[in-house]
C-alpha cells in the first residue's frame, strides 16, 4: 500500500477538482471486454473519457471525465460545504497525493 505523503497548505477554493469526475475500474475487465487498453482508450475517447492512470500491480485503471459536480457554485464554492453528512467522503479527503491541478493550494513533502 502507498504511504500518504505529508500534506501542507490549504484549499484556496479554485474549484478545479470539482470540474471532473474520476472513476476507478479494473484493468483486466477492460482488456477482457476491449481486447487491449489501447482499444479501450480509443473507444472511451469518442465519449470524452480519458484513462489517466494504470496501476498494473493493483489491476486498476483510473478514468477521468469532464463532468462538473452539480454542487459547484458559480463562485467556485461547494454547495455542500458545512454539511458533512451530505458532502462525499472523497471530497473531505482530497487531495492525499500531489495531483495535476496547478492552482491547488495544497502542497506535499
Ligand atoms: S461536493 Fe463539493 S467539494 Fe465535492 S466535488 Fe462537489 S462541489 Fe466539489
Ligand atoms: S484543486 Fe485544491 S485548492 Fe482547488 S478546490 Fe480542489 S482542493 Fe481546493
């Protein structure tokens, strides 16, 4: 299991991480259905779905789609902020590794 690095900084409410959804899938199932990851990539690309990470050892693929969260407000705030029982767990945890969002206010050792 990967060790989580030390996180510093804070959310600057840029809203970038709320503009797309990421879904974890199983590499072997994808290859079984599509023949290869490259075939799956071509198929997904026609619908705007990207494969952004492949972890062979864990048989895991990370898919990304540009679908903004319905709770992302025009001022980039979260409509569920302050309601921990409604806000998804993953939103509380994000980010736990350095991600590709340049405007993110979090830093990692
Ligand atoms: S629930 Fe809030 S923090 Fe989570 S993705 Fe939606 S807008 Fe962002
Ligand atoms: S990308 Fe980082 S700074 Fe921007 S909203 Fe998400 S957690 Fe906050």
